[in-house]
């Protein structure tokens, strides 16, 4: 039973993830909507579980038009973006080949060349590490044992090398997920140059800071990810017309995670300095991009 009588049934779908995607998108358009699981009776008398999308009555016509566009390509970038902005995740059934194909197309469509290269490189290093080359790869990508001009000239890649090395599955999944989402949006809206600058500046800034605090034994894309968070957060605040933004719950969660790291209550080792300096560098780059560079 739907409690909010201002909402009216719009359409019923068999798959919850598809219904949820569309509902999230309606909400971003300013249309109140929700998904209700309901049992329906088919023409042959069988009962079947379905998911009904309800939306506010005075915007039914607009919602109907949006649904006709949505159902043609439910995993388009704008619908995925709506799900992220509302802080919800959408699962894809492993036995649904059509949805998997749509998800793959959406994944590639959202990520530009720079986003994909970094994503693939991180996973290549991680997989190779688990196949027996962990020590060699870490030695190759490790930050300088001692910061010097000679070291930078002879091995310049080491200044950003640690961002590509991850120590666990959870570590790389968390980092590359956020990298794909945030870097993809930045690259699509602002171009490759902005993303490359953001990657290099935040990697150098966060790596240097972490080195001076804990030495050269660290790795991961986390500092860069926090730079992306700071960049999108402040760029969206200063230039909302560009379409870059993060929902307040997501920002709050990531900042809370940052605080927990400094309180040393997390069950894993966290490069707290890299996170903080990455966040600061991202915020500053956003201010510079909007107020100075434009």
C-alpha cells in the first residue's frame, strides 16, 4: 500500500534495478517518485512479482515522456549519474546478458581515454602482483627512498608510481570505482587536459606528503580519488552550470571516512596524509580552474 496519496502509478517493470534507475532519474528532474514491489496477476492467472514506479500526479505527462526515452537505453550515462547522485547502487543480474551488455556500453561511454588508461593500468598492476610479480612491481613503482633532483631525473615515474599499486582487492575496487565515476565525469565535461593535470598534481602532492610522514612504503590511488572528490565538490559549488556535482551524503561519507583514518580506528592501514593532501589539492585546483584559468 502506497502511503503518499500524491503519487500515482506510472509503469510496472519486472526488474528492480531498471525501475530504481528510472526513479532516481525522475528525482533529479524534480519529480517525486518511488519504487514499490507489488504482486500482479498475469493474463493466464499466475501471480508475478513486479516493481511499480509511482510519481507525483501533476507531472505524469512529463514522466511518461521521460520513460519512453529511458526504456530505449536504460543504462545511458545520465541515468547512471542520477543513481550516483542519489547515493544508491544498482545491481545487475549475472544471468541477464542484455543488461550486462548495456552496462558494459555505459561503462565505456562514461569513461574517456585517460580515465580508462589509468583504470586498466591499476588493474593490470594488481593482477600481475597477484600472479607473482608483487615485489618486482612494488620496487619499480615505489616512491623514491630519498627525495633528490638526481632521482627525479633518472627515474621520473616514481613521483607518481605509487598510485598504481594496490595492496588488496577491497583497496583497488574502492579506488577504481570512484576513479571511474569522478574522473569520467571530469574528462567528459572539462576535457582530458584538466584530468591529466589533476592526476599529476594530486599524485605528486599527496605522495610527497605521505613520504615525509611515513616513508616510501605506501601505495594506492586514494590520494588522487580524494583530489577528484574535492575538485568535483568545489567545482560544482563554484560553477554549477557545468553539471559536475556530488550529493551531500556522499561527500559526508567520504569526509567521515577521512576522519576515521586519522582517529586510527579503521581495521586497515590508511595513507591519511595522502588522502588529506589530495583533498586539499583537488579543492584548490577547482578554485583555480573556475576563478583564474577560465
